């Protein structure tokens, strides 16, 4: 019979592995670390371009055909936020992003989701993109400028995690 020396490290690792198999619910060995809170969304560069404060809440911008969607949650606990005003604007088939008729706002539902129909977004400066803003006093202001994967996409989604002001 041949004996192999066992180091302390090998013994500790073997014991931990055996314990993890014997007790799969043992915290720290089999459960990944969890984040302590949801970080707030940071404003994107260029997000505030052509922003017009006070865009009205609308059912649809222009003739529609394109959907801007997303969610709004509170930083820290990630709770969905209802009744949050999100402003949306873009360069579309019906107008430029600095045209007042290319701007509109919508409110989030109880689950924190929002959606607003608008004309098809078209490329400007080479990138098809939308603009979204949260600009009320309850939470810190956030401007987003998500870029579409393709100019033929018919929807764009952007999510907000808001930090109390």
C-alpha cells in the first residue's frame, strides 16, 4: 500500500467540497454573493441633446409605427415606480429631434413599465438613436441616448434606475 502525504490545504478543500455536497443549502459555499443594492442609472453622453422641458403627456407621437419601451425602478431595492413621467424624443420619419412635435411624455404603469408609440426612428449623424429623460424633482435627473442595433428595428428599450433627490 502506497501512502501519499496530504497537505493541510488539500484537507481543507476536500472537507469544504464534501460539506457543500452534504449540505447544498449551506450559505457561503454554494450560494453566489448578492448585490447590496441596485445602482442608479447614470446619464449618457449626448442624452440631453435637443431636450425641450415640459413636453406634454401624449397617447402617441405623430403617426406611430415604432415603440419606445422600458422600465423604471428605484435604486437600492429595485422597486418598480408607478406614475413616473418619462419624456421621449428622436429624429424620425416625421421630424427632427429638435422639433417640438417630435417630443412627448408618458407615465409608468404600476409595474414600472412604460411604452410610447412614435414614428420610425431614422439615423442622424450615422446612428439611429432615441432620447429619454426623467426630469422631475423627486429623483435625480437622468438623460439616456440608446442606440439602435439597426435602422430597420421597430422598437427600442431603455431602463431607468432612479436615485431619490
